[in-house]
C-alpha cells in the first residue's frame, strides 16, 4: 500500500485514481490534501482538475485561485486557470491572462505548446503561431508540435510554410496519416510535384489503423483529382468512404424522420401566433449544406469593418438543449421528443441566452457571423428567438453539392456523407426543409446560389451587404485579402480569391454518380 503521509505521496495516489477514472477515491485523496497540507500548491491544482472534470466550474476556479494565492507565478496553475475561464464562458478574462503569458519567455516546449493551444482556442491566432514556433525551436523533432504549427499556418494562409512543416512531420513519422491528408489539401498538385506514388506505397503497406487508411485514401483521391485522373480518383475515394462508413453506427432514416418532424411541428401557424423573441440585430447566420460556398460568403461579409466571424458555432443548439433540459429537469428521450419540446420554449429567453453566450466572440463588433451549416435545422427557431437576425442560405447545384460533400472527410458530424444513397436521401430531406422555411417565413431567409456568386461576385457581394443592412465597403469584394484565420475545410481555397473551376466538377464523375442523379431527379431536384 502506498505511503500517503507526505503530500507528494497523496498527490501520486490522487493521479493514479484520477487516470483510472476512480473519481470517488481521487476525491478522497484531494480532500486529504486540502485538509492536511493546505499550503501544498499541487494539491489545490489537483482539486481544480477534479472539479473541472465534474463540471463544477466555480469550485474549480476557486481551487485554482487558492493555488495561485500560494504561488502566483505557477505556470501549470495559470494555464489551467485559462482553460477553466474558457469553460466558464469568461473568455475576455481568459484572453487577458493568455496574452499576458504569451509575452513571457519559457525554456519548456510543452509550456509553449499548451499556451499556443489555449491562444488558438481563444482565436488569438497570431500569438498562438508565435508560441508554436517557439515550441518548435525548443523541440524541433516533436511531430505533434509541428503538426499543430502546420495546422495554424494553414488557417492563417501561410500555405508554403505549412507544407514544409508537414513534410517534416511525415519524415519524422510516416504513419501520421492525418499529416498526409492535410498536406494534400494545401495546394493543387502538379504532374511534376505531387505525392501520389508515395501515397500509393503507403496504402499498399496496409499497416495503418482504420482511420489512418481512410485518411490516406482521401488524400490520394484529392491528389488524383488535381491531376485529372478521375477514374482512379473515384476508386480511391469510394474505398476510403466505404471504410469510414463501415466503422460508423448511423441510420439516415433517423435524420430524415427528424427533419420531417421539424416540418410538422413548425407549421405556418407557429410563426403567426408566437410572441416575438429577443430584439438583437447582432447575429448573421450563414447556413445550408456543407461545401456549398458558405466560407466564401462568410469571408465577403467578414471583410466589413462592422462584422466579426465567430466561425462554426454550435451555440444555438446548446442553448436550445439547455433550456429544454431546464424545463424537463432531464434530457429529452430522443431527437423527436426534442423537436416537440423545442416548440414550447421561451423564445425571447432563448434568443437572449444565445446573444449572451456569444458576446466574447463578438470582439466589440456590431455584428457576429455564425456559419454552422447544421443551423439549417434550427432556422425556424432562430427566427422565433432572434427575429431581427439575418439568415443567409447558400445553395449549389445538387450534383456538385453531392460530390463536394462526398469527397470531404469531415472531422466530426455529417455521417450521411460516406454512402452515396444516404447522401442523396439526406440532401432531398434538407431541400424539403429549406423549402418549408421559405414558405412559413416568407422574406426572412436570403437565398443565394454559389453559381451566381462566382459568376458575378461584385454584384452579389453588394446584395449580401445590403441584405445585412450595412454600408458598402470595397474590401468586401476582395475577400482574398482578408488576413483573418479560417478554420474550415476551405481554409486553403479561400486564399485564392473567387474562381469558377468548381462549377460542374461532378460531370467528371457522371458515370459513377448516375444512381445519385436519378434519385435526386425523382425527388424533383434539377440536376442537368
């Protein structure tokens, strides 16, 4: 049995219990540390970690403050305090402390890396990049640090630097399949400058875990498409998608049923007889299916001096579910129950809680963009809760939409995207939902096609800015000069300015997509 007569021994016992998820035992060790060794800084740090894990955010902050009262410059505690402040929604306080720490020098690469991660979470990308670079200088062969550095370089448009970083990541660890995938996305591959042969050799070894094999197949498909080798591209893509789908539990019919339920519950009468929600013109929602041009629209509007993009927030859904749970004192039984309960919410309170929870993302701007595609499901709720919010819906040719989604390996979400028949079913249901919103909320949603946008960006950009009730600013038509970081799948493409080469790309794969086209056309979608 471990001797726990010294604080160090008790702390070791705490961490053993914590790592084994024996939280009752960890709590006992933590309590003893606080009572018997109240001046032991690491004891209070451990107590804060445990409280944070149990979502006791105020208690966790109190513990870390106690630790810092004993040792104000303890970096481990300061870094944890930033994380706890972020989790508690006190992002401005977290930013102030993170910026303060970023101005100091450290001899430990791990400290720089942890601080960089927190700065990136707080969207302080320039400072995060500096910290990752310092971490890399201190630990030049640390692949994890290099990969995170490359990811941030990509977000910020430093694409050549990102590729060099990823080259080194792969040289250090050829099994880092995520690095292979990210590298393939940075530029259009050339006949005399690509990684196709290396990718094929890597896949042939078949030594990677399942997700690694999936990532390698998607990387190969991307590079083959760039080289206009369309048949082998689709072969690689379908293999990767099938492997991904095989290892998922998903039934598209559940999503289709949920969408049908939303249409049923949020009928036209709801919008005629429901009291107005919370009055705020701050939010601008950009929604639709993924890969339809929402990042392009975001960059145009975000280039305006009165607008700040918060990226893809899941805040509205979180606030909706929090209010449902508070009314029910428990989580809803399933998605259909959640839809039913959402009709009974206090919409003004929902709108106010959304605005309050996004204030730290506003960064003193008059308007904030939320571009989560899945907000399509909540468009009616958004209008009920925030009747003055702007809602922009991006459409794209159904077949281009289908192929663009199919060839994207998403980190999270969109489980319908890995099997073409399921993708077609979801696309049809989504189209039906958006038509419903336009019918029951006439004039509320601004609809813009991707094809119109790339064909005449100056005119369409002006119309977008006008819809947002903002004065025109010329930089909105030159979004490629926007230096703000982009964390979406289109982070590399949006640095290139507007281009029309993505229009009609599906036609290179017309034979492989025949069944999808027939399914979409049978549902009334125009696919020619």
